[in-house]
């Protein structure tokens, strides 16, 4: 369950990004995140834990500063021991935005899971701090996370591996690099295990800006694939094994471009935009 | 438009098959076609025009005979001049089933289009003769046919090439080798040009048995992907160009296994089966 919000305070945006977001030429996705976080007065805390490269955090500090942010700091958390660092924890008190980089989502979950840092991110979000994550950072954001799987659009029994995520929301299950890496099948498989949740497939250079009211806005150059499982009448999942295709009756799917909005509570497309 | 039926006479089944149908071990798809055509009393006319191999027709003659059919004949039509052969045309008078092999659908359309043979197939079907086609033969069966395209699930503006087909039905637009060759995107693109038609993606070793009443039954070891475009609220197709993803709001999709039935008129799954 997401951390509880205090009465009168809106939860911050939850912003999974599909990876490879533009950082220089037309950085729309990062720009929108920065705007929400307070533009030049933003205080961005970067979590580069998913990345194996030593300069991922410092590179994002440069990117955010190039976007006009005065305060951007990277917390170099590479092991569970690093999560007790009081100097690191203090930054969360000032944060207006938290950004988790790409890499390997199992690094995020194994290093941060159950630590003070994970609790700080959850509490910050409940208190209004916007939390974005790209690629692995996007996968980690929800209660249930996709770790890996096979390609192709047809869901199959043994197609996806799941693990518990950070849990900022349980309204959506996200997958990233979505059309670029051909991942519809593994998302459908994950959703068919328990169709309570809305599937959100996020293309590269595209962000799903999930607001406090459950409405997602699309920002960026790619598409968002929304899978609405609320009308599923039948699933063969309980009878399937090995490589069997999964029969699913009643999938509803929407392919949305920048400016479009989807309400995850009403299961309705609210605003449609055709232009990239 | 399909050839008109005579009052009181049911149109024969229209049976697109997804390619690579089992011919020896568990030939369920071909067996069902043979049953419909009269079992041992069937008279199967094979059209191997799509194939560049000289023995494709004679191999299918053997397959149908191994399934108990007494009369199976292959019409070796390789050029438009062959379509006037009166010996060939006579076979259509006795046919209870017509089978078009795989290969290249442009060979079927360029050689048969506008000829007596095409007219004979259309009239036979209207008079109750069952017409099956596998792979290229399946692509050719409908009024609008997919010639080629790119892979992936995301529809994109320039993703598919279409051409006029044989026109036995305008209720469905089919694509074959469907999950095996990852063709959801090109089918969605084709459907989004004009969403009047139901999309039917057919896996290998799987047949879509479309009856006179508009109901499709799934036979075989793979899945049938039904794309119901009747609730599309928005499409960005008119504004798209080049490689743009196509925004589509309101796609309904069903993944069906053997024994399941879909009504193309009511746009409803009638029977659901979970078992292969």
C-alpha cells in the first residue's frame, strides 16, 4: 500500500518514464518534471542506484542544472549500508522532486527495499513530492514490478518475471521501452495474473504523469499503451502452462500520444490529442 | 463485394489458416475442412498458384488423400493463360472444397485477379462450397488483403502494404503467422485506415472457420487474435506520417483458443474455451 497522505495535502505526481528520454534537444519529459518540482527553485534528489556506471548520478545533476534547477544532488547509494547515511537522508527534507535513473530494477529493489531511503521516498511522495523514474526507475515505482520477460505481443504463461516494487501506487503496472522492445505480451501476461490493475506501457522518451486524482497525462515523443482489464470476462491463465498462449476475452486498449489523458479510476480516455 | 448467394442456399465456410498447419501428427485444421467438405466424398480442388515450388499442389493432394478424401486435384495455374484451361474449370463444378496454398499472395492476386478462376471460386463459395487458404492463401481470401509490412505491436503510419484480395468476405481482414511473426501492429494499422472491418490475426496451425452466419470458430493449436474496431472513438491516422505511432482510442481485443467462437456481426465472443 502507498504511504498514507495527510488530509488536505495532495500526493505528488508519480512519473514513470519509458527510458532514453531526450536530455538536450527537446527534453520535454524532464522539463515537465522540473516545472512540477518548482523550476529554478526545484530541489531534485537523484537516486542512481539502478545504474552500474559511476557517473550516472553526476550526469543527471548536470542535466537538471542545464534545465535551470539550482539544487540537484545525487545520492550515491550502491549498497544497503549506504542507505543509513544521515547526510543522504537530510536531502529528502528539502526535496521537491525525486528522480530514479535507469539500469537494473533489481538493484533498486534489493538495495533500497525495506530501508529508510525507500520509506523516505514513499513519505515524500505522500507529502506532495513528485517522484519520477526512467527505465528501471519506472519499473520500480509501482507496487508490482516487471523484472524481465520475453518479447512479442501474445501473452504466454511463462513470459514474465515479477517482483515487489517500491509501491508508490497500486493503480498501475508499468512497462518501459515498450514498443521499442516489443513488450505488449509480457505486460498482458503480468496483468492477466490479477486484472485489478491498469497496464501502462511507456515508449522511450515518453512519460506517464500520474496525478493525485488518478489521471495520467502523456508527455513526450512516443506513445502510451493503456491496457484496461476492467472488462475481462474470461482468462485461461489458471489452466495454462509452459509456453501456452493466454486466452483473454474483453481486453480494452488505447494508444495515446502527447497531451492525451486517461483516468485510471473511471477507465476512460479524458482528453485525446493527435499531434506529437 | 462477395458473389451473391441464391435464396435458400448457404454460403460455404470461408477458412483462413495461419500457415504451417499440421499435416501428419495432429492435422486438426485440415481434418475439420475435410469433414465440412464431405469427408471421403469430398472433392477438393487445390490452387497452388501462390507457391513457387512445383510440387506444392501434388503434396497437398497426398495430404488430403491421407485424410481419406477420394478426390483431390491440383490445378497447376502459374500464369494468367492457365486460367482459361477448360479442363481446370470443369473441376469447380464437382468441388465441395477449394484450398489455396501458401507462398506469395501477390502471385494469387496478379495471376487470378479478374479471371474465370477467381469468378469460379467466388461463385462456388456463394453456392455452398467451402474455401480454405493457408498463409498467402489466407491473406488473399478477403476483399482487402495485407501484402506485407513491418513487425511489432505498435501501429505506425507506414507499416503495412495493402492490395485488393479475392473478396469472399468483407467482414474480416486477416493476417497470418500472426504471433509467430509478431504482426499485431501491421494489422492495427490496416484496420485503422477504415475501421469498418473486424481484424482476425491467425496463428500458425490455426484456422478461423467463418460460417455463413458471421460466426468464427477457432480450430487448431494456436490462438486467434480478434480486433474489434466497432468502438473506436478516435484515430490519429489522418494526421500521421512516416513512422508515427497511431493513436487509437477504444480498441477491443480478444485472444481465443480452440473451440471459442466470435460473432463478427454482434461483435461478441459467443463461446469461450480455455483448453488447447
